[in-house]
């Protein structure tokens, strides 16, 4: 029973393409997140949704658009992919977004733009 | 701006010894501090959370301290094992309500 699952695990695509990454959590958590981990292993938050509502929208290009059809799902769509988008993208969830709870992360999607 | 700093150099220790990792932060006073473990090719795994009014917290062989005066947390693994080899990340909420991470310290425990 995977708590936070994301698909695909690997994604190789050409510049200019549009791609989506899907994320689902079965923990009953209210808040979900997208993080980007670059080649230097730095984890940086991109978006946060609480019960389908956008809470955090970091300085991310407009080509990145999250969508949350329900509180158990948070997908990430990326338009016009660029070489610099290559990274590992992690989905995560937490109980209610407050500071007193740890995050549960998915296993990541390694995106390679060629 | 708020910053978290972890020792970017890898820490190599012998099995059975105590590993101590450091996390320093600047420019804010978090109410909580968290530690995660990340293995290659995997997502971070939550280990421990410590509150500002807790000086120390333990979980099995793990011990975390939180010194709000020094703005520092120490993460200890006692009786370390090769299976403890991983990257350890500290994290805390910044003033914008976002959980931000340090760059992590890679721990290698040799048999």
C-alpha cells in the first residue's frame, strides 16, 4: 500500500513537448505539495494545495500548472519543456499543512529533457 | 532571507560510533524543526520533529536537539550501522509558511 504514489517514475522527452506527472495519496491528508530537486540535491517547494485549493505558488514559470481534482490527487502539467526543467519532481502530503506534522513524500519522477 | 545550512561535506564514520550532523538556521525563529532521511533514487522519509520548547527528542537510536539560542539542531545516530548510510535533511517552516530544506549531509557508515 503505497502512501504517496507518483507516475511516471522516469520521463524522457524532447524540448518543447508538454508532459504531466500524476500524484495520488491514500493517507487522507488534506494538503499536498510539489517539490523540485535539482542536480545539487536542493529540494525546493513549487506548489501547495489544501483540500483542492492552491495555497502556495512559488516563483515558478507559468509553464508549470498544478491541478487538484480532489484532495487525494495533485497533478503537475508542464508546457513547452526546456532543458532546465530536467530534475527530480517529488509529490508530498501532510495531514493539514500545519507545522506540527511531517511530510510523506512519493518516490519521485526523474524528468530528463533532451 | 531565511537560510538553513547543513555541512555539505560527507560524513564518514565507523560502524558502532555515534554520527552527529549539524543544522544551522538564520534570520528566523521556527516553532518546529524536522529531520528527514533520503536514500539514492528515493523520496525523503520523515524521521523526527522537535518543537522549540523541547530541548531534546529521542526515537530508538536517533536523538535530536534544538537550541533556539544558537539557532542550531544536532542530529545524532548512536551505534551507527551501514544501513544508516544516507543523506539526512533538516527542514523548517519559514515565515511564509513553507517547509524549506537544507541541502543535506551525506552519511557513510563503514563496516
